[in-house]
C-alpha cells in the first residue's frame, strides 16, 4: 500500500511528511515497545504505536521506517513532530484503537512481519 | 580505519539514540551497505539504551577496518547478576521510567546477538559489563 492509501484506509490525519505520501509500505508492526519494534520490523515498514515521545522518531530513523501512525487519537508534542518532519518521516494520528487500525490495514492488503526473526539474508535487505 | 568513542551517561533518556544516529551516519558515509548499516544501527541503539537504562554510565567504541565493524561497550557497573537470564527474550529488569518511554521489552541483548556476526559479553558485579559485537563488512 502507498502511504496515501494507508491514510485513506485509516481515515487518518497527516501530521508531517506530506511530500512522501507516495512511498510504498509492505509490512506493519504494532507496538508500544521500541525494543520489540527494533527486533521485528522489516524493510519498507510502518509502525503503529501509542507512544508519542522522541524515541519513536529515533527508532524510526534507525530502522528507516516509512511512516508512523499514532493510534488512539494521540498526537506527539510539536518538537517530536518537528524531528519527524526534519527526517522526512510521514506521521499521522488515527482516532481508532490499535486493534481496529491493524484490522483495517490487514483488510486493505497489508501484512505483518513474520514472527520469526528474519534470516541474515532478509535482514540484509 | 575509523575509530570513535562515545561517552554515555546513566539515565540520559533525552539524548538516547543520538550516538547510534551518529554511528549510522558515519558508516553511511563510508559506503557500508544498507543491510549491514541497519544491523549495526539496531545493535548500537540497544547498546546505547542498555547503558542509559541499566548502568552507572559507560562508553561505546566504534572501530571500522576493511573487514570488520566492531562495537565495544563498557560500563561502570553495577553488572548483570545472571547473564544467561538476561539473554532470554522478554526478560527485563528495566524500571517504570524506561517502560513508559517504550523500552524494557527484554529484547536488547538477544537483539544485539541476533544482528551481529559475533557477540561476546562479560559481566562482573560491582565492576560492570563489557560487550563486543562485530559485523563483517560486505
């Protein structure tokens, strides 16, 4: 799915990174634990989370994530949105629970990363 | 050959991730491939967070030569009482403050080990923990 399609699917409000809405996302991860995200997220992924601090943007940068959706109607503080904007990360807020968001995206064709850790070849992209 | 040393303070949540971002930037400038870059960045981020969350402060050393990228961390204690337990996925002693910020999933050490080509840990109570992880340059 493109990020623009994800925005439409979730009826989300884009907070920053509008210029990158055409990028494609191939998998998603739902987590409020950044260490879990670091362990399980694959290439070209998006993160759905209820955490709104700067660590989410830093984690996204480490993982080269395409976009982050803040669920349960959460909106990060302006400095965090500023960091994301500077990094070219698309962020959005969704007034739905994480479960509902995941369901809508799955229905839309997006899949999660496999539970097992990626093989070294996959991790190498 | 590249060498860099980063001092990391205990509890420095505000600047957590800055060291890893710098390491990633440096490696990118050296032309390291995207997959290796990602594995090193994830591991250094976990290393950095472990020092911030669990230790009394420490350092991370980055060394790059033609064949290997090496990350070495050394902290000033208190040390890990049971390393085998700490290596178990999901086991964490992180406090409420770390968890509120999205850390403490108990994936730090296993995540480092999984991403690196070699992983070595040595910990002694009262003295501290030393971790060496290496990545083969493709």
